[in-house]
C-alpha cells in the first residue's frame, strides 16, 4: 500500500518510559521470544513497505543501548534514535523534531510488540479520509463512572466505548500543528489532535495488540506470540 508516490511516511516509536511497574526490568529490552521487545516492534516497521523512515525515542539512559541495537539489527529505515522527554507528549514532540519532508506520521508505543503490518496498512488507509486515524477495540467490560469516593455515578453505554491503542496515524501537518498548540498534558496523540479541533477516526485494532506494563503482560505477550506462530 502506498499513499502516493511523492508522499513519505515516517514512524515514531515511543519507548522512553521508566518501566516503573516491571519490577526493575526495562520492558523495551526485556526478551520476547528471544529478542528485545523493542526489536519486535521495529522489525515490523522495517518490513512494512509504506514506511520510509523510523525514529526511535528512548530514555536518555537507554540512548547508547538503543543506538547499538540499530547497528546490531541492521535496520536501514531508522533515521534517528533520540532521547525522549519527561512526559510521553514530550517524547513524541522530540521524534517529530527529527523528521523532515514527511507527509504522514505513524506513532506507536515501543511496548506494543504484537503490532502487525496489517494494522499499519489499515491505519494509513483510514487516515487518508480524515487526516487522523487511531487503532482501537470495542470495550468488552461494563464501565462504571464513579465519584472520588468510589460511589457509582453512571453506567456508561458500552456500545459507544472504545479502548484506544497504537498505531495512531496522522497527516504530518495535523500532528505538528496540534503539538505546537498544546498547553496541557494529554494521554495520547489523538487527544492532542482532538484538542486542536480536528476530527479523529477510529479503526479496528486487535485485542492481541497489548501494551506491556507489568511482568504479567510480558508473560501474556509470550503466549500470544507463540499463538500466532512467531
């Protein structure tokens, strides 16, 4: 899939978190089926035909290890490995600052190693309609809105609720403008774009596309990796 012959696509892989809930293990370098979690993510973008360039954003303490991994893995599409910031949005902004002459940006969490090329392809297709598209899955559980004292205030209509994932795909102009205008903290890039007044389209993600936050998540990722024959 190619958006157009003269439009270039970049990926920003955000991997600058502190892994506070991993019991002392840095999740992006934790082994998943014999390779670091980060390698599983970058491998997918390296193989994905529409992706022209990749920026990997890591914590300052991981910068040398990240640069070494690029050399060891031979990722030809990686154009930069750069340090992130205090908050996730600072890391994405740092990644955007390393890009030039790209028309589309795919932002992905470095801790979501079960990404597929199909998820990237479909995000790029959907983004052409609205300029912004994010992977998400319908919520399966009943969601209660509670007060600060944990008393239920409302049961939310589940058919309208989606759990948002990455990849999140944006026109380069839309995402850079959103970050220039951003004044407050946001939890994902789609929220930054929403606050700028631009509409964001959801497209179907995957329940297997989990984010590794705890050791249990890593164990589950191993099971899911084996299930898909990885």
